[in-house]
C-alpha cells in the first residue's frame, strides 16, 4: 500500500516537472495527473489536481468570454467612427469652404486627404501591431480620431484644418488595416459574419453622419464648427472598450487560443514559414489592391461631392444630406449580407460585377436627371458602394494565416488608397474648370469598368501564400531553409 502511494507521488512529481519545463505557449498541457501514460490531451475543462495548478494561468475561459464580448463592442464602436470624420465634412463642405476661404481645387485636395493618410499611415499598422498589440494600436487610433475632430473646426485656417483632419485620419488608417486582422484572430471560424457586423456598423456610422450633421448644426445655432465637433463624442466612446485590451499585451494573442491546441500549433508553424512572404509576387494581391483603390475612389468622390452635385442641381441642402445618407445607409443591410454570401461562394467575382452595374446605372442617372430621379440614383450608388465590405471579406478569404491576412490587408489598403488619391482631387479640378458636373461624372463611370474587371480577378478561389510560393519557387531551393 505504501509502495503504491509512493509510486503515485513519484508519477505526479514527474508530471509537474514535465509541464513546468514545457516552453510551448501555443499548445495546451497534454499530460494529466493520471497513472495512464496514454491519456489524450485535454481540449475542454482540465481535471482538478496538481496539474491544474500549473496549467491554471493559461486556461481562463471566463476571462476570455468577457474579453471576446469586449472585442465585439470595440469592433462595433470603432467601425461606427471610421467614416463620420469624412461624411460629416461632405455634408457641410460648402459652409467649410466659405468659412475658411477655400477654392474648389483646395476643397478637392481636402477630399483627397483621407486616401492619402490611409495609404501613408496604414502601411505602418502591422509593424505597430507586432510591437504593441492590435488592441493598443486601435485604442490609440480612436484617441487620435477624438483629438483630431475636437481640434480641426477651431484651427482658424485651411492648413490647420488639414493638419487636424490628418490626425483623425491617421487613427482611422491604422484601425482600417487592423480590423480584418482582429476579426481573423478573435473569430477565425466566423470571418464572414463578423466582417458583416463590422461593415454594417461602418455603413451605419457613415450614413448617420451624413444624415444628421446638417440638422445637428441647425439645432446648435447654425455654426458649422459645432456640427463637426459633435462627432468627437462618439469617437471618445470608442476608446473605452480597447483600454483593457491595450493594457494586456498578450490580449492580441488570446483569440488564437480559440482553435484546438493542435490547430493553433499548426497556425504558429505556418506563421513562421510565412515570414519571408513576398506579397507583391501574388497577382491576386495586386488585383485586390487595385479593386480596393478603385472602389475607394468611387466612395470618397461620393462622400465628398455627391451632396454638392445634388445641391447644384437645385436640391435643398437638407435633402441633399439625406440623399447622401440614403447612399450610405444602403450599406447597413447589404454590408451584413454581402460578406456572408461571399464566404459561401467559390468565386466572389460575380458580386463585383453586379455592384459595378449598379454604379454605372447610378452615374448615368446623375448625368441625365440628377434632381428628377435623385432618390433612385442615391440607392443605386449606395448598392455600388458595398464593394468595400466585399473587398474586406476577400482580404480575409485570400490568405490562409493571420500573418498573411495582416500583410494582405496592409498591402491592399495602402496600395489601394494610394491609387484613390487623384480621384477626388481630379473631380474638383474638372468641376472648377468646366463649371458643370458632366466631365466628373463621366470620369466616375469610366473608372467603374476596370473596377469590375479587377474585382472579378480578385474573387477567384486562391490564396496569396500559394501564389507567392509558386512565383518564388524557381528562386528558392539552392540555399535551403535556414
């Protein structure tokens, strides 16, 4: 009897020693305090006993549950703040131009600032996330949006207004890039539905700012400065959910513990293999980047100039703001439906084609009868603008690993926003030189054709990792792996 108890104590001590010496953070303990050496790894609740005391700090289901809910709240609030800085300005662009003495060309430059900032600052997001964690970077991004929106109406000059806008847009840029990464890490089995929720909240924030900025300005005494400042409050609320995640450096890695231990180990191994991934060797990455850029061009021209197009056609300012809101609000239901539909299809190209046809019809209506069929054109352009959630969904589908998604997201968004920079500026110049909206609308319609083509190519069922590996295969092999 005493010999059996001593044997059990010896086995328990050996189990503790093995688990304490294990240095694999991505796998769960595979040994339980049992006499059987063939016990299977525990993927559910650990057995109480000495081994549980060792494994306890790694397994905190209640903590992870409330953190997951907090991430969902953070994603929704952040998405609500990714466009009001732009669409609220579009609704009051004429008042801002008069207040700051802007010319049409400078106003066109102002509408080109968002894609410029997204391209410049977005490319830094993956590096910042690796150093500080995605939660901390998004938290800082929301704080930058808050500060920029508070400062910009009261700078008193065009240069100051542009600088403060750039601060807010810097926060939007890093959050834009990291949202697909956060969705992939925390919800790897629900990329479609979570991308839909995020896109729906983004569309809601976009349309809300477009719809209520003018009435809010009137209610606050008709001062455009107050109408723009009010959106800083919504941005401040979005900072709060990310504070606990920012304080936990390891929080960015917590979601990847959701899959089974073996699955997590394979993903970590894949990440190590993917370190030298050259995203520029993937044709799908380039197609997705160009698609992202052309849809961003259409979106920012719409957000910056569509209300003005309607106002120049004789539509009252309040109605023009509502029409812009209708265009934006179309993305609320469709931004939830399109990602879910896209993840169920082997090829997302047909969706890109349908959205493009709606855009062409909307531009044709704006050219022929901008005031007569204003509501119909607003709806059609709103459907066309849903190319954005489609692009975000394809970012998550065209890469196999979290690291691949981060690289693809940064590349597609930064390159895409660089492509979109000239669009809004060129529209402002064409409008000022021609004195009408004919040439700008023709430009918008002309850009829709290549958008449909590259969208079809980006929708093919393949991954950037496989394409990059095939393209670089002839150049590898001699030195071998290090």
